[in-house]
C-alpha cells in the first residue's frame, strides 16, 4: 500500500537532497506547495514528489537555472514530465545492459 503523505525528511532522503533545498524550492516554484498540518509540518503528496523529480531532472540533468526550470514547468509541464520519464527509462535500460555486458 502506497503512502498518501510523506514528510520532508522522507522526501529529502528519497532524492538525496537537503531539507533546506526543498524549503528553498517551495519559495522558488509556485507549483510546489506541500500541505501543512496545523503545527506547520509539511506533508508531500505523490504529485509534489513528481514535481520534485521534475525539478531535479531540469536542474541536474538538463543543466537549467532555477529561472529556466521555473519557466519550463510553467509553460510545458507535460513535456517536462514526458522527458523526465523517458530519461528514467533510458537509465534503467542502460543499467540492465551494463549488467548483461558484465555477466558475459
């Protein structure tokens, strides 16, 4: 059973980024707005996690600035999601092929 909400700690560990980076991105990307409990604790949904994945893809793999990533997510969010998913699939295939090559 998949969780509905994830803490900021879980999300930061999931992607290997700091919690302060996630908090900073909340200020930079209007789309990233995790739910907050009455005590102010952030709860990330699966949609928030997908957005974090897309931001990481744009910044780390596409080498865009935060301003460039913000524009891409605003203008072409569906295209970014497709490119990010394709990139993940290609990495998985590359990993499988490397494993096959080493076993030969």
